[in-house]
C-alpha cells in the first residue's frame, strides 16, 4: 500500500501505503488538478531518455531506473484521500518505493514524452480515472488492474516453494481500515518465503522484475517494492530506500536485504 498516517515505528515499514505530463514546459507547476515537479529534469532530457532506451524490456528498465539513482526519498508525494480530491502528481524531485516504480514503468511504456501522462494514469489508477478510490493502493493491484503490462510470476519462479495465502486487503486485525473510504478486497497472494530463496532461485529472476517484500501483517500484501538488477557480481534491489543511512534511490545486495523479511512477491513486465 501507499503512504498513510500511522505510528512512527510502523510507518517505517508501511510508509509507502498512500503515497510528466502535459504541459512539460516547466520544472515545477501546480494547478487545482495536477502537480508537476521535474526537479533536475526538463522536457529535452526526458525526451532524450525515452528515445535512448534499449530495445529489450530488461534493458529498458535497467536503463530508466538507473536515471533516478540518488534521487531523494520522499514519502507522501501524492495528494488525495476520502476527504481530499485526488491530484494527479509527478514528482521527480523525490519519490517513495511505489511512486518510483510507477515512473519507471510509465517511461518504459512510452515512446514519446506525450505518452507518459496517459501511461502513468493507467498504471497508478484503475481505468486511468484519477480519483483516490481508483488509485492502485496495493502492489497486488498491478497485475490485477494492469494485466496487459505485468504478470505475477511468483509461483512460476518458486514452484512448490511458493506459499499461497488469502488476505483481506485494507482490513486491520482490529476490524478498522488502513484507508477509510477504500473497500476491503479479498485476494489470494503468492509469495516465496525467504528461507527458500537460494542461488538457484535467484538465477530465475530477471533484471527488471518488480519485487514486493511480503508481509504477515493482516490487511497488507507487501511493505516495500523495488526492481531486480542483475550484475556480474550479484543480484541487487534497486529501490527508493527510507533507511536513515540511504534516504534515496540506491542499489543494495538483494540477498542481504531480504534475509530478515518474510519473503518476496515477483511481478514481471511483459
């Protein structure tokens, strides 16, 4: 899920719960229904990036995601809740783990700068309808709402090591909701336990796979997201990290990162 207000200790885990656009003629622009913050980017270099991306899906995601390395981590960049109208937002000055992969995936699907607007809306909102109720708040919304672009390959990779659980997303253990105004969704979640993640399994991952860190917390599917990047010296998680030592988009050794978590969910771009 994306960013929402919660106790500080839990917020560290769940901070991404709620977390360019036309026109592209300014680095920062704000209206009643959209906010644009391009930071160090402008129309020309964004167009150059789209045109320069490689031909393969893996190469495109590795190339595009690398452009945001060292971008500051920033939570709650999206505006909207049950009492506040949703504002379509692009913020390249700072991003959380979910908005980061939103931007990368939207750029991957774009052939021109003008495509980015509609692609981002389609990725972030059900049917591209910019409202809080239609926002994809959960990582598992991606293959459900964007099945033409990504698919859940967790079971394909994990095989009999994969665990299936049924979750009531958005429903806390005390019966309240994480996000008031959003319905509870009953959904099957597949994940691979960390104890089953070995070198053979890591070899099945592809650069560009979108990974969610599974959680046992009732009402949530994952607590963090990132992108698999395979290099000569190992497998890395490229992600917008909220850790105090990072606070930016970084590459971290994936095997070390995941060892103290329950497991992983893997979505593969088509």
